[in-house]
C-alpha cells in the first residue's frame, strides 16, 4: 500500500498495469502534495524487474492529457460528429434512467447490450471480473460474450489439455529449445525476453515462427517465415520427424494421453516435403527443426494470440498443444506450451446471475455489426465501456453505419474522445488506473497484483464500479449486492479455499502489492493429470467433433491458406494486422509522442508485390477489399514474404488519413472455435491512393 518515503517526503504507491498485456507489470507511483510525480516499473517485482514499456512509460502523461474526458456529456451534433455539451452527473443519470426504463418497458431488458472491452483487465473495474454484470443481470440485459482476443486459442487448448493454462513463463529460463510461435515477444509482452535470454546463456536455441520478420524474429537464432494460417501443418511435420527418429516418449504416450494411434496416423500424412508445400518453408528447415525437437528436452513453446486470429486458429492451438504430449515435455520444468496463465488463478467474480429475471440471449463481441442489425429482438441500448469498437472490432464501416442508427441509445464510459465516443448519446468520464482500486492477475505470469489508487480522479471522473452503483441508486434498485464497495468485492474474490490462494489475503496484497500464487516453483503443470474428460492429454476428442471439428487433432487451414491465388478474385494478397509497438490496441492511439514514433499508418509489402503493382517505397496507397479500405504509407520490405502484407492495429480511424484503420478490411467472420475474430486472415488489394 501507500507508504512514506523518508528521504523525499513523497508517498510511494504500488499499482499494476491494467492493460491487455500478458506482463501485468507492477509499478510504483511517487506522489507529492497529492500529485503523481513519477510512475516507474517496480524493481522488486520478479517479473517486472523495474521496467515498464515504451507505452506505459507515458502513463502519467496519458492520465493527465489535455484531451482527457473529465465531465459527463450529452451529444449535440449528429451521431459521429463528436459535438457534445457538458452536463451534470445527475442530468446524465436521469436521462439514462429514463431511456433505459422506457426501453425495458417496451422491448425488455435484452434490448440492452453491455459491450465491455479489454481497456482494463481488472477483476473489480474490468473485463476479467465482468464489472457491472450484477447491474446488467438486475436489469435483465443481454449477456456479452467477450471473445475478441484469445477465445479460439483458449478453446483449442481446452480440447487438448482441458485448460488454456500451461507453463509458467518464468520457466522458459530452463528450456533448451524455445519456439516463439505466432508471438511477437519484444513488442507484445517483452518481459518474457529476460527469461529467454537466461535460457540462451545456458545454450538454448531460439526459433521464431512468424510470417513477418518481427523485431523478435530478428533477435532469435532462427526465423521460419511461415505462410499465415498453416501452423498446424508445421506442428504435424515437426512431429513427423520426431516419430521418424523414434523420439516419441512412449511411456508418456501410454500413461498420460489418449488417441495416440489415430494422431500418429494423422502425423504420418504430413512428411516434411508436403509440409514445405503447405507452409512455404524450406523442407530442410522443417527437418532440421524437427530433429532439434526430437533431441532437445525440455522444449518450451511460447505460442500466443497471433496464431489463432484465423479461421483455423483454434485448431492450430489444439494441434500445437499436442507436441509436448508426444515428446513428454510436460514432465520437465521449462517444457510444454505457454499461451495464457489466466486460468491458473482460481478467482471467480460472483456476478450474481441469480438476479436475472429470466434467461437471456448472448451477444457476441466479435459480431457487433451483425448484432446491431438484428431485427428480431433489436438492440436499443448499446453501452460501451473499456472498449473502442470503432477502432478495434471487425468490419468498421458496417459498425459505423449501425451506430449511426437514430433509434439506438448509446452510452460510452471513456477516458478519451475515441471514434466510438463520437457516436455516443451520453458520455461518462472514466477513471484511469492511478485513480481507482483494482485487483489483477497476469496472463503471462503467476502473480496476483493489487492496484492502490495514487491520486484523486480529475474533474468528475468515476470508476466503473462507482458509476454502476450510482446508476443503480438512480434507478431505485434495492438489491444490496449492487452496492458492494470495491474492498468488499476484493474480499469476495479472495475468499477461497483453493490451495493456490493459500496465505494470500487482502491485507497482505494491499501491503505488499503482489503475491505469487501458492504453487511450486519451478512450476510444472499437469503433474496430477489433465482437466479433460479422460484426465489425460487428448489427441482425439468427442468435444471437438461436437464443435464441428475433426475428432483427431490436425490441420484446419485458414481461409487465406486454403484459397489459391487463382481463386481470390480481385483481392490476391493476405493481410495480417498484428500488435503495434507503440499502441496497445487503440489505447495510446491519441498520444502525440507515441503517434510520432509509430509514424503514419503503414503497410509492409514485399518487393515483388510492390513491383507487380508498380508501387514505390513511401507511396501513399489504398489497402482495400469489398468491406472497405484504409490509407497507408507503403514500405517495401523483406520482412514480409511475397503474397503477404502487414499493417499494425491500433491507429485511431479519425486520426488516420482517409478516416479508417485496418479493421475496415477485416471481415466479421468466425474462427473455427469460440467465434473468435480473424484479424490475420483477410484478402486485400493495394493500389495508389
Ligand atoms: N505493444 C503492444 N503490445 C500488446 C498489444 C498491442 O497492441 N501493442 N496488444 C496486447 C493484446 S490485446 C494481446 S491479445 C497480445 C497479442 O500479442 P500477440 O500474441 O503477439 O499477437 P499478435 O500481435 O496478434 O500476433 C503475434 C505475431 O503472430 C504473427 N502471426 C500472424 N498470423 C500468424 C500465423 O498464421 N502463424 C504464425 N506463426 N504467426 C502469425 C504476427 O505476424 C505477429 O508478429 O499483445 C498484447 N500486447
Ligand atoms: N485488426 C486487428 N484488430 C484487433 C486486433 C488485431 O490483432 N488486429 N486485436 C484485438 C484484440 S487482441 C483485442 S484485446 C481488442 C481490443 O479492443 P478493445 O477491447 O475495444 O480495446 P481498445 O481498443 O484498447 O479500447 C479500450 C478503451 O477502453 C478505455 N479504457 C481503459 N481503461 C478504462 C476504464 O477503466 N474504464 C473505461 N470506461 N474505459 C477504459 C481506453 O481509453 C480505450 O479507449 O482489439 C482487437 N482488435
Ligand atoms: S503494457 Fe505490458 S509491458 Fe507495458 S507496462 Fe503494461 S503490462 Fe508492462
Ligand atoms: Mo487482446
């Protein structure tokens, strides 16, 4: 908690980075005379080790930025114009209560869509704890399915292992072969790198598998520039070599897995020669990596979300997860697969679903445009918080049209005037992390983190929980659970007999700022079996079949991978749209210095593809398909393979030339599991602007 620093007379307040990033850093805010004077990485935290990142180094500047929304506002111009007048909280809550009551009376509570995003991952204010859901339940609102980020991969891993959780990323220091697979470590969660470097000092070989030569690929010992959406084929090809070498762990297969015979038959269909054709990788590279995999224990695979933003992405994670089942790597610390540690934290927010007056429909986050166009039971109120769908969600132009609907009542709780805010009827000013209480779990480490507020909110900003408490009061709701304080909510979350929380109390967290889960160190998962129906790692799965996938893990090509150029019509190029180094999704997209560093929106194109179109380096181009277009500066680059072009996510549409970003060309189309999005699986064409 806050403590006085004798030397300077400043308070040191411990907090945690709330952003959707695996590293969930521990930070120290120094406060003098009620004002935050610095915010730095906590040198005492074993994962943060004193460093934040290029983005969050500017968090204080962000919280104090001149464009911060400080007061409730009512729209005065047409939807999309961004013209507002300041109103009081009472006026805002009166108007909201009246509109919600009228909507519920006429259409029922399900006409409300609580569209919560990943702006903060807190258990109290954010998406992990589904902040606000008690109130939505009391109003009978539709359920929101927050599947925009990691769902397809989560579900794929669940088929194989029963859980998305796996390795403790700190144990990569013990790996002897590291595959950084569809993950841009140095950009999207750089704290892992220190553990990778520790492993290297002991001789580990590091391979990046990514269609782009990212800054991570550049720093790796080897880079395999795979064709997007073909990862499962590569996994099978590597295992083909393992089996040829007789290096499968027969004891592990026998005692800890099911379906080996069928899976082996699947593997045998993918010799390196065939895999080379599918993946576009040289056969020798596949064979060489297969040999390394056969001979190196432990092998640690860091596979994150890039792999699964594809129509076959859930299956890709499912099949990659089979690798340690064959090699027996789960026996060793430093072996296995690390995707997300979220499910290792046994904290459950009591969302009080018993308050729902009747069962309600679920609306899918990745399908906002579709959902808003539903005419059967129309959405009449869209309530956006912690999200910027007009920047981050697929099919931007359709969303824009749907949000312009006159009969849609839109409320946005925000810190900044995003493109989404421009379509709000009422805007409510939201606190930042240095102004509210929260509790966090890392999804790339094993620590619970406490965030103590360091300063008072500026203007009339309120936290998510406080906003919903006030709205409940305004609507005359009497259910006591709607009024629990933040500390009461924290205590409820930690009230658990789970051994992983042994010794972790609210008092201790507030005092120390963080606590490692009470699990072995080094941590080896699955020593007591797998949480699957069979209790074993499942190469075959009835649940997969029920989900419409093959029973045996294998290769399900993405759309771009299975469509030959000759069948792509006017849009022959494959677009991938990964993390930007300087923004976090669209958060920080309005920061002047980070925008300067990001440079204008750009698209990386191979020399061949540029030459075919007579395009030159630095030229302003249109990247387009049937759904829309965005404008970008073309960069001729050998970082992308011919046929593939890359443009980062995160630029604000309204701050971009042409008024759109990459999501103008991303289709609203489902991945193979969990209705996940397909951000790296779209066809485009490029022409001069
Ligand atoms: N700086 C920064 N950090 C971030 C974010 C950010 O926006 N900026 N976003 C945060 C969030 S919300 C998340 S979910 C994580 C996401 O971070 P990551 O898990 O790293 O996900 P992506 O950036 O989508 O993709 C990672 C890499 O996968 C590659 N890739 C794309 N398609 C394929 C494929 O088919 N096969 C393979 N092998 N690779 C492929 C991309 O080229 C990219 O380099 O990062 C978080 N961290
Ligand atoms: N093309 C493409 N698009 C992508 C991706 C991709 O790889 N490619 N990645 C996807 C991924 S992984 C994700 S997770 C999504 C993220 O998409 P969103 O969940 O929409 O996240 P952001 O775009 O960062 O917008 C979050 C907003 O929440 C606000 N905010 C932050 N903290 C708070 C708070 O405490 N209270 C309130 N009320 N607001 C707050 C921020 O100011 C910000 O405007 O984007 C997806 N979009
Ligand atoms: S965005 Fe990630 S790396 Fe940066 S401070 Fe937050 S948790 Fe740490
Ligand atoms: Mo994400």
